[in-house]
C-alpha cells in the first residue's frame, strides 16, 4: 500500500479507505491531498506520530501542527470551549479552508498544542478526507507536505521526492484545487484575530 491513487476504482473505495484507516491506527504516516495543498500527517493523538512528522519536516519543536476533525463532537474532545464567535464561523465555513485556533484541552500530545496551550483545527471539504475522517474517528495531523521553509505542494509532482520515499504510504489525488492556503483565525483573543489570510475572507465578518 505504498501509493494509492484517488479517486479509487468503482466498488473498491471502501476497501482502500479501510486499509488507510488500519494504517493510521497502526501509527503510520502518510501524504494526502486536501482542498488547499498536499498534506502530511497521521494520528494526532499519537506522540510517536507527532514526533515523526516533525522529524520528516525538520519543523521547530515549538510550532504546533494543524489538526483535522470530522465533526463537532471530536472538536469538543480537543478544546476547552467553543465560543459563540467560533460557532458562527464554523457554521458558515466548515467544511472548508478555515483553520480556527482554540484553547486546547490538557493532555494532548506535544506538537499538536502550542506553547500558549492553543490548538489549530478545521473540518476539511476535500471529498477523500471527508470520507476518511467520517470513518476514522480519530483527529488527523494535517500539516503541509513539504520541508519547513519550502513552498507547499499543489500537485503530486511538486512534492519533495525524498519526503515521498520516507513516509509509510501516500495518496496521489492529482492536482489540489486552485486557491490559497486556509485562512487561520485565533478565537482565543477578543476580538478574534486573523493570523493568516487565505481562501476565505473574514473582513466583512469582523467589521
């Protein structure tokens, strides 16, 4: 199961999804397409996986990875609270390229939580990841599939060849949709602060 090509063959989607789920639960690390760029990740609740992803990216230890969840119930298991301002954004823009920074619950793996005890989360709109997330029942690390300081990859051809070889498996989804990175907003501050402008504009919502 080194390389899988998405969309999967008709009638085989469930077989491939189950293989991927089994690999993630076995703490494997993989590359996958998202609605913005190619992602790198695995089980976000595994300290071993978090550390390996950091090593693969050469990422600083004090920089937390963004997390994908499948639903609000999973989100509640990771965060201290969901403020009304966050619920408004979630209802408008999830699933989609909006990453929201919350106050994190205690006890999550180092590397998923910032030194300020914050966690960055989104629900993806990519059809492959939506299907996987809904069946997996685990949060996923979803950092960009590139070395730190290198540009993110929109296409399979743009992914670093060495990185492709080092992961346990990878899902080739062709080109990711056109557009920018996800917008990142920190709702632990009042008013909420846009950390990174991206595919979703929040200017009108903050005015």
